[in-house]
C-alpha cells in the first residue's frame, strides 16, 4: 500500500523529528492518523524518508525517521514556465498541472491583457497560495523536488532576465512547433486569458524567443501549459 506523502519545509535526517504545525494538524486532526502509522516524507532535496508516527497530539506530532532513499529522478529538461496571470482556479490549475508535468520553476507574468492585478500584500498571499499548490501536487504525483513559484513580474522584466537554451512563445497564428536540437533548459511563455498581443509577441521574439503554435486549435490559457509541457517532455525530457 502506498504511504501518505508529506512535504516538510525543514531538513530531514535519520532520527526523531517534530513536524511543523501545519503538517501536524493535518495528520492528527484531519487524517486522524495514530501512533504507529507509517508515513513518507520529503524535504525538497530529492531524498525521501520513511518514518513512523511516535506521538500524535492535538498540536504536536513527532516521527521517527528510520530510512532514507533517493526519490524519483527529475526530468533532464529544466523548464521555466512564464504563465500569463489569470483568474482564480485557472491559474491554480495551470500551476498544479505544470508541477505534475515536471516544470522546474513558474513565473506569473503580468501583460497588457491580464484581467488580474496584484499588489504588495495580496501578491505575496497569492504567491504563497500558488507555492502550496505546487507542494500539494508534488505530494500527489511523487516528485521529491518542489518547483519554485516566483513572484509575479511584468512581461518586460521576465523577458529581460530569462535565460535558456531554447525559448518559445506560444502564439495561435505562428508556425507549428518544430523539433529543435535537444536543449538542457527551456523557457515557455504563455499568454493570459486574452492572449498576448502582437507587440508583446514581437517583444518576446526580440528577446530571442521563437514563436510557435501547438496544433490547429486555440487553447485556453490553463490548457496551453499542459499541452506545451507534455510535448516538450516527449521531445526532450523524460516521457
């Protein structure tokens, strides 16, 4: 039987550990696990840990870590997804599925047609929310390394600072995606709900991005990263 997996935001090792409050609450109060139950933990380092619950209280959970082993290998293709900022569940879904498909880091992009505007404290809360979605997706899919969800940035800033062996901007009127020489690093730019305008696509191309489309149909902003990452992993990654 597959053990329940939990991400622990602290360095793990063989021995006894007290779990952070959030995980302790979930294990003890939500899942109602008991002393003696086995769990699997990971700390984002690529290593997995098998442990046994030795104390389960209302606010305190302690585990005995008895074994460590290498987690699932990451894709050889490191992917940086620049995802146009979209509303609510669409952005959540894009981040969740991108994590399952092996993305390395995600940056929410603010462009002209974005219908969402985030500032200061609200932006920090949304970033923390998106990072938690990535963590939960890793717990579910078996990844031992959690992708980084960066703070939202403007399109101009992201284009200026993003480096990769191959950089692609998805655009529904561009030429179909063709196979390039296998890259070690890849940057994907995907527009928001209203898409990128022509000037923004030109701006991306000036920054070294190749415009490409994925098939004959126009994809929604939350569908595009699923298709794009799946194609990339098939061509150059671990699919």
